[in-house]
C-alpha cells in the first residue's frame, strides 16, 4: 500500500469522525475541537479547489473531481499530474 492511499484513507476516516460528531456530539472539549478542525480542513480544501480549478477543468467527471478535492485536497490533486 503506498503512502498516498494510506493518507487518503486516514482523511476519509477523519471525515467520518467529523460526520459522526455532527450526528452524535462528543463530550464538551473534544466535540468542539473536531468541529473547528473539520471546518478548517474544509476551508483549506475549498481554497485548493479554487486555486487549482484550471487543472480540474479539462477532466472528465468534473463534479466527481471537485468532490474528491473537497474531501482529500492536495492528496487527490497529486494523482492528477
């Protein structure tokens, strides 16, 4: 298993934990930290999607590519070289 696949899997698990935290909030300090961290990561990935939209523009399945950039950020963009 290569490192990029492992990192994408770890990030997918983070998003699963963040979604779980929204549905069933964690205890007081941990739940707030997870929410703030998820918001920060989401904002960073939105910025990456805006910065690299030219690279995404010519690809088939544009919406699928954008969704993957929102979830995985630069980890997905590295595979598009």
